[in-house]
């Protein structure tokens, strides 16, 4: 029997990595076969093996066509892996850049992944801004400067996740990652795998 | 000449049934040929005739693939009926469950229905919460406990309706069902059929 | 090398025309080959050449099927023109009518255009309402009577733009057109063409 594919998204600084590490621990404890994959990692591996890039930053500089083809190929590989157990895919519903918000789960990608669920990890905007200020090293850190800007980004993130879900028929689960309660957030994700 | 297909959605407790009964009455008075179908009923009939389920609750327990195939088949049947008059389809843009918000009009369904219009019946969140508290028996009653939670659900509902409309090119009409004015809400829906 | 296709949308009264005129001026100064096309104009030309309409208002009265076919044909023509330089397409993410909000970038249109970017020009709702009151002649002027209604329309506009972007993989850039600063708004759009 095939496992489930759960896509987990969240704006940078929301604490997604902590929640996913906790989800892996809980799944193991419950005897659930689970692999957590990072979409960027899978794409980077593919791009390297095809001789397209040497470092990660070069992916964003490929032609948009090439990037989309890579994304769709990565999505198909990931979907295939779900035949031997459940998969959590760590990725983004949107990526904020100077060119605006890029959809992280555009039509060809979401169609290839056909996830069962899309989980949007959220947190208080104030807490996220504080966390970002402490950890200047967060990768893909968006340039939201104020809580108001971050609220706007979080709205776009929700709307993009819902659009992607309508395309593939997945449910969208909003999970609040409250300060010091990553375990609770993780258990809501793990319950989707049961 | 083919009739129109109007999809009507709204969160539980918004008073959709009252509005649709009123719409049927008004359409009859105006000599408009109109059938109101409930998407869940059509799916249940199909599922029973195929020996897949014996009661309605079993539908949600079918494999997701089977559910989506059923939905698309129901959508095609409904679209066919619009050749002999207009159809209002009573359904949901989202269904709130423990697994999150399921899209009620995902891509294959909305593509098969290709409605002319999607009507989102709305009401004051305070009034909906009060109505839900009075009528514990509302079917599919979502678990929103507070007005704030309901506002969030209503936002997701709007966004899902808009996503579905972008897929099929339908217009999205937001109709406010004010306390004691179901007739006015109904007349806005009936005017789409003229 | 092919140019870029940038779709620019905004609610009536947001000052889009001023911003686009300024963008043309800036692009010329920077030696960027740019054509600004109006989607309605292209559709009207097509419809006239096919003998379907004699004036612009008749387009909205064509059968919805015919309108969608026209839209998709216009989109394909526009996408072709981008082979000889960049194109800005002046259009709408939504069109507000008595029948609700029609999507301006529904699936077949956005798929044929496959833009690189969708720019949503925004402004303070208060400023837009004031501008609309002064200029009664704004074409396609929506019937939002209050700032609250306009805010709602602007939300629908954003959500429709995001849905369209998820379908085609374009980025969505929100550009604020502040009073007297159309040049700044324009420069953000022109920077997408570099």
C-alpha cells in the first residue's frame, strides 16, 4: 500500500525545521515509515547530476523553462518514493524575491506531486520577526522588514497554498507553531500519516 | 438553448438552504426552469448504484482516488442536465475536517461542471455562530469554536471559490444573506438565470 | 533572445495608465525594447476582424464560449509578439459586474500568455475612491461605493492574481502607486525587463 505525500510549507523563520525534526522523531516512535525530503535539495541533486549547476545559487539563474522542467522532474521523483512509505516534502508555497512572489507549488509541480495534504506551518508574525532578527543566517530569508509586511507575505502564502490545493484536490491544514510547542505542531502533521 | 449552471457555496450555518428554497420559489414565479441539485446527494446516488457505499458517511472513507472519480462523474452528470434548463448546484467550496480544508470544487470537478457562475453565500460571522449554537443538528457542522476561527474559515472559503473560478472562467458573486432577508439574497441568485 | 511578458493588473482608478506611460518612457531611456498592449484592444481588433462586433460593448454580450475563445486567441497573439522584445500587457485580474467578479486571467488565457511576471498595481483605497469621485469617466469603473467595498474588491483582485500565477508559474509583484510617485512604481516594473 502506498504511503502519503504531505507537502509542508511556511515562511522563513516560522520554525518549520524544528517542527519537521520533531515529526520524524514522533513518527519513528509510532512505527510510521517516514522520509522527509527537501524540495530544494532534490532539485539541486538533479541539476548537478545533469551538469546544469555547480552550486545551489545557480539554480535561480537557470532559464525559467529549465527551472520548471527541473521542478517537475524533482516532483515526479519524490512522488515515486511514496510507494514505499510516507513522505513529507519540505518546501515553500511562495518564495519572495525582488521580482515578487514566485509560486513554489505551481501547476506542473503540484500535478506531478499530487500530495494528499498541504500543511501550512504558521506562527505569530511578531514571533517570526523576532526570530529572524536573532538568526541573520536563515536561508532564503525574505526581506519583510515589518510585522505588517510579514502579515502580507503570510496572506500571499495562504492564498498560494489554497490555489495549489484546488489544483490537486489536497486538503490544506493550517498548523500553528506556538513558541516552545513544536511537538504539538508536529503531532498534528504526524496524525495525517496514520 | 442550454440553461445556466450556477454553483452555490457557503459555510455551514450561513442559511444557504433557506436562500435556495426561496430561489426556487422566485424562479417558479418568474417562469424560469430551474432544478436545484445537491452535490452530495448526486455523489451518494452514484456511489450506491455502483455498490461502493451503503450510507452517506462511507463516502468520506473511500480511497481518495475513488472519491475524486466519483466527484468528476457526478459533475459530468450534473452538467448534462443543464441542457434542459438552468441548474443550481448546492455544494461547498471547502469542507473543514481534522485533516484541514478539503477543496469542494477541485480542478477535475470544476472542469467537468464548467459553471457560468459561482455564488458564495455569506453572512455576519456573529450571526452564523449564533445560528450554529441554536441548531446543533446542522449537517457537516464545522468545528469553528469562535468568531475569529469562523472568519478564518470564511476567508479560506472565498479564496478557494476564487481559485476554482479562475480555473473555469466563471464569475464569483458574493451574496450577503442578512437576517430575515433570504428573499433578497435569493433574488440576486435568480437574476443570474435571466 | 525572447523578451519578457509582464501582465499588469489593477482595479480601476489605481493609476495604472499613468504608471504604464511612465514605464514606457523609462524603458525607452534605458534602451529596452518594450511594447505596451491593452488586452481589451487586442480582443476588440480580433472580434472586429472576424465580424463578431462593431463596438467594444458588444464583446461582453457575445456568448461566453465565444468570449473565452477570443480571449485565448488574443493571448496567443500577444505571446507571439514577445519574440521581438518585451511586452507589458495592460489588463485586469478581475472585472466587477452585476454578475460578480469575472476572472480576467482565467486558465486558458494565462496558459496561452505564459507571462514571466504578474504585476498588481495597488494604491491606498482612500486615494482610489477620491480619484474615482473626481473622474467619473474612468472606463470599467466598478461600482464600489465605499472604501470598505473597495478593500474587498482589492482582496479579490490579489487572490485572483495569485491563482493565475500558480497556474502559469509567474511571479506576482505588488507595486504601490503612491500619490505623485508613479515614476517609482514604473521603475519597479521596468526593472523586471532587465
